[in-house]
C-alpha cells in the first residue's frame, strides 16, 4: 500500500502485541517491527519474539538499550521532587521515593562528579551533584517536577559509557541464534561502537545506528560508513542539542546519510497527539511531510504504536501522508543539502547578551599549560584569586585579565573601558615595590595561594605604578582610611601587574553547590524557561525588607524568575559569613515563602568593594553576564557608612545610559505597624530595619519582631550560636 521507497517502522508494546493489531499493521505495509530492549525484560524476549512471529511475517528489529542512563524503579511508578530539596542517587538498590532512588546502569554513580548538571525525564527535572561518596551522590534540585521510572537521564558532560549493556549482549546473542537480522544500536557515539556491534551480530545483519547524542553528530561520517542505515531519534537528540536546532540537524543527518548511500529513518513525536487523540495536529502532519521532503527513507512510530489508543489509526495516517508526499514530490523534488556540516554552538538564547557581546571563557586544565611546574610563582591574596576566578569564568566579561594603565585611567575618569563599554570599578592586581622589580612584560607567572597551590596563570603585559590617592578619590569618592575599600587599596601596594588570566583550578569552597558560573546560571535559566530574570545582590542574612524588595521587583518587572545572588567572599569585620546568609535564604525557600518555581539561590564568590554607586553598576554588569535582565538597587547599595548620597545611584546609571541591564530602584523602605505593610520612604509612621540592630540583637539572643526578621531565620541563627558556629567576619 505504501510507496516502495518510504518505509514504516513500528515499535511494539502493550497496545499492539495482539492478534488484530499485528495483522492490521502488516496489511497497512509496515516494514519492520521494533522491540525496544529498554522496555522489555530479557526473560520476556523469547516469548515476545515467538508471539510476533506466529502472527506476522514482518521482520523484527532488536533496539538496544545502549550507552544511556535511565532512572530506576519507583515505588508508585513516578516520584515528585521539590525545587531546592536534596535528593540522593544510590548505587545499591533502594525503593525509589522523592528523596532516594537509583540510576541505571549501577556503575554510573562512580562516574558522576561534584558540579555535574543532570537533566531527568526529558528535562522535566534538573539537579546538580553537590557531594558524593562510594555509595551515593547528593543532588540539589534546581528545577522540580515529576520523575518517572526507566526515564532518560542526561549528564551535561560527556561520560564514557559502555556501548552495550550486559542485557544488550545477551539479547543480541539470543536474537542471532533465532534468526533475527535487524538490529538498532542506540546512542552510537563513534565508528568503533558500530564495529563492536557488527562483530557480535555478523555482516549479514542490517545494522541501524541511532543518532541521538552530540558525539554521534561529531562522528557522523565514520558511523555512516560502518552502518547500513541511520535513525534520527529527535527526542534523545534534543536532550543534548537545543530543540530549535533539531530541524536543521535533521536535514544535515539526512544529507550525510545520502552522501554515504545509507538509508535514514526519522523518529520521535511524528504523531504524538494520536497517543490519546483520534487525529493528529496540523503541525504534526506538516512535520511528517517536510521530513519526507528532506529525504527521509522511513518513519518510525514509537509510543504511538507501543502504548497509544489506536496503533492502527496512527499507521493508517502515516500511509496517507506518504501518499500525499508522493503527489507533492512529483511536483516539487526534495531539496539537496550538500556541503552541510555539524558545528557545535551555544544554544540560541532569549537571555540578555553578555556585556560586550561575548561571554569570556578563560578556563583551561592545568595539564594544557606548557611547563606549568617550571613557571615562576607569584603568591597573591585571596581577593586576587577571587578576581582571577571571575575573570576566567566570564563574570567580569569583557575583561580577560587584570587592568593595564590605559584601562585603569579610562575606568577612573570616564567610567568606561577603552572601547567605550560601561565599566566603573578597577580590577587590579597590586604588588609591593620589591615584588614589582622581579616582574616584567612578557613573563608568564603562576598565581598561587598562601599554601602554594596554583590557581591561575597570568601573561604579564605591563607592570606599572599609579597614585593610590587618585584611585581612592575617583574609585571610592574619598581618600579616608575609614573607608574599607580605601584601606584595602592603601595596604596592598602601589605597583600593578596587568595581563590576561587563565584559570586552571578553582579555589576550595564549602559553598560550591551554590557557586554558579555564568554559563551554569544561563543553562539553568534556559532550562526553567526564564528569559527575564531579576537579580538581588546582598551581603547579609535575609530580613523582611529584602523579601519585600525581591517580591516587589518580581511584580514590577513581570520577570520570569528571581535570582538571589549574595556575595560570599571576604568582607569587613562584623559582616555576615556565608553560612548564615545562604542558610537564611534556603530556609525561606524551603518553607515556601517565595512563589513556587520563581526563585533560584546562587552565591557569587567575590568581595565587596564598598564603592557605592560605582559598585552598584559593577554588580549589575556582573549579573548581566550571569544572564539577568534586571537588577535591584536599594538604598545605599554596596555602600558603607555615610560615604554615598542615595541620589547618586540613579545619577550614575543615568549618566552611563543603556548598560544593557535594567536597574530596579528602591528608596528607603520602612514598616508601618498601623497598616502592617512595608512602605517606601521613612515617614513618621514607618520604622526602618537596621542591619546593626539585627547583628547586635542576634548576638545578645534578643528576639526581634517577626516583621523585622522571620522567626524561622532567628531560630536558625540561635541554633548556630548554640552550636558554636561563627556568624560574622572577625
């Protein structure tokens, strides 16, 4: 009934493994029945094969599990995981619930690393590995949702997995023994994978390689040469490639298959709506026709015929569409796409562009640095290493290193980089005169901490001197040593080392699970479907005015989400340490005090400059690089004492014009006990919240009103004090 050059492949399952459906599918001209080994137990395979063969002459294809990760069994078939909770994946089998479950294959736990992002069940859930031991990994849920059992899992890092599982090998050996001569290799990564399967199934087996991962695209030609056909699994492929690229990749794979004279089949979502509905959508029928016009040799129905309500109706619709294609193709020959090549690129994003247009990436493994062990060493301060880290990962884009004299002068006097991009804060590597005499342009130096651990490499471009008083007056608006930023500047030396940075090792940090690089935060935002994100910068525990600002900013900007991004680097004495800051926000999230699915907590490993308006702009630019479109600027943001006028913040943003990120300004906020509301302006009826009072009251164990700091946060702080945990920088 069908066109001889267009084939139909059907996956069999509970909906189609019966006499009537098998007979009808054969009558409609199905060319191949597929048994998915991911959903078929090995002990059931002989029975399933015998059942099909006793009712149909259509050849059977065994589709391997392949190099993939899947979820294990769940107590009720699926679990719901809550955003910002901690879940564990165990090596030993556990009853799957909302906090503990298994991944398959079992040994994948040994391959996971702290920091790995993991998408589960076709991106419905996103987690990040935060710790591990020999038996399990702990993961922070960044995007909650429902996880089904035996569902696809993607680690956003290439992990070496065996080409075939033990189950695959046993199934293929059995299939060959009973005369099955069609095999589909799942997750073909490279030509050697095909060779391994070919050695097992023999040259007389029709071997289909499934292209459903990035490595398969990279090694497409060598896979094609060794295979009899290719199969584009658009579903699994879209777990590694942006979904908007799938149409172009489909055309590319078909073109490369044609160049190698190989058949190409296309699978996933062809008639997805017909799993439950009697008719397809207009988009689906357009997709099928255009897939055939692209040059596909066959179409693969999966869930539609395995578990759908009407497998026969689905195949009948495919038959009609193939007929329509034949009529259309007689008038409009399929286009050719010669010369197409796969080039890995960042996903198309609706997030704000990085400052300067490109997100800097100056991270390299130490092994890639020639003669690293023989390079001279320069011991620097922790704050310098924090700057080097943020330069390397792109938070300070477009900076690629510590500033030279020209850049410093431009920033001090024009508040811009030499190319005109807005930039307000000097990023300097200071040394004393004695050390400066040992340095010169053209040198390569390894930047180390006090313990001698190498963290970054600097390619020195200039060593220069500049008047510290001028820097203080222009960068901080004062030369007073009472200003902590000025005091730091004056004690660090009046010579400066400029040069590009290469980050080779992250600093040790107990807060790594919260420290998201710009690429990681952008990845999470995109996964959540956020394109408009408002950022909150802070250096204290959460109090009620913070909550008010954050929720008001969400409402005022109509943002998709809120990124709470406190600073956790070294601060002045009396400022809060990272632990109580992060725990205070995590508690608010855990207790459901933010809109569900609207907030992400991340930490920024840098240090306050206390530079007032200039630092407000700098902080905004950093969040722009992180992917935020809006930035909250409260009263005396990043200021200290009475050094800055509240009006100067708006004035500086106005002076600079469009920086690419929108400031969300707030005046002083007070609490009005008469109305029970937080109101702008400290009028007679409003009471201000003082950070000093918060600190002093907590230290003395004096409870604050709930409108000041929530009781759950105060209880946490009290417990920390009783446990002997330090709360403040000494």
